C-alpha cells in the first residue's frame, strides 16, 4: 500500500479532461451554431444579477451540448426512440487507455470511409491506433484519444467547412469495437466527418446500428457512449487510467460531461480513512 498515492479530488489529483464551458466566453464550436450564452433572469422587479440590484445571481443558460463543449452521447443520438445517455451510461469508474494519435493525410491512407475523402482531410486510422498500442484491449473499457498536435487552441476552436477536424476511418472504428472498448472519448467534435451527407456511419458502427437505420437492434451497444470535444493536457501521459465519466443528469441523447482520469495505482479513499 505504500506506493499508493492518496487522492484528494478537491485539489485536482485526477486529470480533468473536459473543456470548461465559459458562457459568453471563449469556447469551442461546431457547425457555426450559436455560442453557449448565459443571461440574467428577469421577472417583474426581480433580476438575477447582484450587480444590478438582485439579491442573488440566477441565469438562464442556452447551449447545444453536441456543439458547444465537452459532451457525452448515446445511441439515442441516431434513433427515433428518444433514448437517454442517463439510462445508457451505467459505468461509474471505467478502466481506460489514453493514446496519442497523429492523424494521417487522406491522400496517404489506404483506409476507407462512407463518403469520399477530400484531399485535405486528416484521418484517425486503424493503422495509427495499432501503432499507439490501443490494441491492448483487455486493459481498457474506455479508449481516450488525443490527436496531435495538441495545442490549447482546441479549447476555443471553431470547426466547420473551413476547419474540418480529423475523423475516424471505418476501419478505425471497427478496430475499436472489435477490441472491446465500450466508451470512446475524443478531442474532436465528431467521430464522423463533420459533413458526411448525414450518414453518421462511424456512430452507427460504434453502436452497432444498421447503416441508414434509426432503430436499435437486439445486439446494439446501447450501454456504450461517445464523448466528444475533450481536451487532454500535455502533462497527462499515454497509458492506463481509471476514468470517472461524470455527466449532468440530462434525460437526453447528449449531456455536458466532465471526464476525469486517475492513475491506476492511486488510492481513491478519502485521506485519513481506513477500511
Ligand atoms: Zn456529439
């Protein structure tokens, strides 16, 4: 037990790999949707801003989980049935593997995707995952992928037609499923090409939903989740972790989330407490 480190989450001993959602501030964005905003509530004489004479602050927040920041989503993202991530995510502490991946130029790759590549596209390939030791499947239920380069501009980047982020090849997603990963966490806004004619082929492969279908099958991976728009700081090294995937309790297909990685040899008991 001597080698164990006592974790005090209040001091941040875990590694928070979410992007703080700064309402009205710098934030990531996909598809050029409205930015996440907060507005002080007003009702008659009441105002939810102490600076304007209110007794306390209470604000209305508007945001789009899929586009404005770190979020976790479930198969309900693509089904007519309104399946919620709150129901799907049953794991609290998850064995996880963090890998860094250098996306490949589409022109240099022999792998495939559901719509034609554009020459400038960058791909997260099966080959790059194999090279990064992500095939150590038995050691992880969650795969956390950090794309390189990893500059902090990811925390406020706007993705769209002029900034297509790297996306997974079909072979890469099949590889992740075949290696038994139930949860996939990525620092891009989608595991599919941002403009893919609406096919969401990688999402369907990941959850085992038929191409073009909006219904789950008996063997769909309904307890699996995808978390997008994370940011993994440089000092967090590749390897094995415990993942605490915290979500807001939204009964919705996607919800803001806060994934935290803990070293595998850490003692999670509160300091001073013995069992
Ligand atoms: Zn999403």
